[in-house]
C-alpha cells in the first residue's frame, strides 16, 4: 500500500507531497492535520498567503460519508462577483489536489457541486481566489475511508462503457440574462490507479478527466482541472449567465489522451 | 439463550419476524444450528456489522446432508466462522464434504471457504464470481484483516465449478438446482433449490428483516425477483434474517422496498433533486421496517441514484 502511494505521488499533480502514512487519517492530531495542510498549501500556492475565511466559501459535505467513493460536496461562494477561481483539496487523499475551477465571463459562481472520493478521515479545504489576487480558505472534517481504492464495479470493461458520453440538465428560467443552473454528467470511470484490475491482477492505471471546459456561445463558463479524487462518472452542478447566443459546449480530455466534445441547447423560455 | 431459542423455533414454524431478537452482542461460539428441514441445517447470522467479537459471522450459513455427501450452502464470513461450521458438520455427520457454495462475492459469504480446503470439495460459484473476487477479494480481505487479524480472516478462495446455465448437483437422494442470476444484489448471485426439502436458497437475493444492500443493479434485482418467484418454492432460507421463512411474503417485502427505492429515486432525479438531498428523503417510509436502515439505506439510495440518473 505504501509503495503504491509513493508511486502515485510521483505521477500525479501533487507530486511534491509525501504520501499519507497508511491509516493515519483517523488518528492524526489537530497539529498533524495543520502541518499537513501547511505542506499542501505550500505545494499548490507557493509562498502566497492563504487567509482563513468561513464566509468566503462554505463547504457542504456529510460529516460521515455514506459511500466513500461518492461523497457529494457543495461549495457556496459568498462574493461571487469577485471570484476568479476555486480550489478543492482533500488533505489525506493519496493525491489531495482534487479540483481547480477557473471561472470565465459567462459564469455565475455562486454555487458549485461535485462528487469526490474520500480515502480517509480527513479535512477537506476549499480555497477561493479573488479577482484581486487574494486566497481565502475554509475547511471541513469528513469521516470516510477507502474511497480511492474501493473497487468501483466488478469489471473495468463495465466501468468504461459509454466513456465520454455526456448529459446536461438545466433548471431555472433562461430569461433576460438570469442565471441558469445546470447539471453536467460525464460518463468516465475516473480510475484512481488504486483499483485492482481483474484480468491482469494489477492495478488499473489511473485514467481520469484532467481538463474540462464549459462555454456558453464563445464565452467561457469555467475551466476545470481534475484529478483521481473526482468520483467515477463525474457530475458537476454550476450556473451560468445565458447572455447572447448559446449553445453550451463541453470539451473534456483525460490523462490518457481521450477527448470528447458535446453541445447542449439551452431550452428557450417559450417552452 | 433458552428464550431466544424458543423464539426462533416459533419463528421457524410461524413465520414471525426475528429482527428484534437480541443477537447483536452474541459471541460466535454461542451460535447454534437449526434443522430447518430434514438434513438441512442453518445458523442464523445476527443483523450486525463485522466486528472483532463476531468473526464476521453475520450471514445465514449451513449445510445439507445428502446420501452421498454434504453440501455447504454458505461458507461463513471468516476462516474462523468457516472452522466453526466445519466443526458443527463433523458433530452431525461423517459423510464427506463434497460441495461448498460461494453464493456471491461479499465477504460475509466467502471467507469461510478456507476452512473447507482440506476437504478438497468442489467450490461452486457464479461464472462472474472469479472476476468479482479478482476485483474485490484482496480489498475485502485487507478490510477484514484490520478487524479480525490475518489468522482469523483466511484466504480468498476461488470457485472450481463455475455456473452460467442452470445446473444440477446430485447428492444421491436429493438434487440441488443451481441458478446463476443476472446482475442484481451483486453481479454474481447464485441461488439454489433443494429438491429434497423444496427449500429455496436465494442467498442475498433475499434479505428478511435486515435492510438489503444494493451492490449490483436495482432494476436487475427486481427482474431476478420475478425469476425467483417462478421457481415455485413455498419456503426459503434467506441470506440474512430468520433461518427459514415463507417465501411469498418475504420476497414481497423485499420487492416493496426495492420498488419504493426505484420509484422515489426516479422522482428525485426527475425533479432535479441532488443526490445528497435524495439520500435524506427517498424511501424514508421504509425506515421502521428494517434493521440497520441508518447504516445502509443512504448508500442504497446513492447506488440507485447513480443507476437511474442515466436512464
Ligand atoms: Zn451480499
């Protein structure tokens, strides 16, 4: 297990991080957790100051996950007009840096939802980057275990079915430039690299959606960089401002060269 | 224990619910076997999670004595649990143990198998069990080792007879009919019918009293329930619950839970209610009807939601 984590930390985005010791998460002291977060912050933000702010971003997560391989996360951003980006980090996951959103002019970044894997008892952190360059963090403690290594289905083949397929659901009234809420669903196993392959008796290599762009017309809604901590078949809730002409376009790639693009028409108000 | 035994006897023949039986803290060595039909012995697994105290002996396990030998219906939840069953068999018969059924991939049903390797029986499993054990066996084993230690956990044992089409095992005076099911509770559920007693052994395709756990396909499980009904058995030995139940009302309870889960999850998806809200609202009317509801129901909704949101 430890060897595996070491190997992973060399190939994934959180390369500079030492692996969390096996089973550490449940018993770590507050000091150990704080030290870990300091280390993570440094690897992601360098020497930039990250200010604590319970109000800038509120994390909605179950205190104890019902299913460690699918933990729903809601992120509510207070001053959405000032938001430029959003980071989500799961401190004790083998690759803690789970997701980074960069918002474009068509975004309405008041609320983002996503589903993640949680491998251990851990703090999760959300960090907002404001347009004037400040970084504001908040945290929540989540109890879960095994979310990254838990076998997903019973076979990889099954998990790969329909890879790249997408759906989008809209809610709200797309009138007069009011924000529209959307749910994006992507078929993709998002293999974490810690799941055993049944045929080869080896670990299924990590294969995950690493970049995803959502645009409305020619305007960016958001750009997402993802990692193995995103649950299989990623589902992301977001909102956008339907000014000008659509459609909504989603372009995604994975770390093994997969590339998919889909267009969705926003239902018109007259329907 | 005397009171509990009497209650169980009543339940055996009266079809009463056993979910209130005080079995949670019971030590493994206090378990006993009931002869639910001539030559058919079953141990009730308590409605509990695996703990260091219970050796993961939480499923209904047992054996059938035929003219030519013994068939183990379920091996147990750990090597220790399997050893217990092995010893109980030896107390009752000296006939050889010829078959051990591995009814599906879940740890509480397969980790007892190691205790029977010395008997060199045929290990019988669904054709998809090998793949499922490859994918999950080590993971389950590590989890169980954390709770019980390696010695009491035992090895992952693979099937030596893989069932795809309906098959039969001849024990001399009774025949065991095997059915490999489509993805339902898991992707490798194997049920059997003992022609000697007429008893159906649906394994975890039938939970009674204990909340079902969904780990395959909700829609598939509802389909396989219809198939089980078509087998015409009047009584069954569920994977969890009392050791013997009337089949029709028991399967109706399960079908009701799964149907409500399906319908209310579909409604949540259609209404755009997110998964975290759905786990709090879907099928809450079932809450008082099942033990361990709080532990497993939310996870079932999560599974159902993932399956149905792509419809
Ligand atoms: Zn099961």
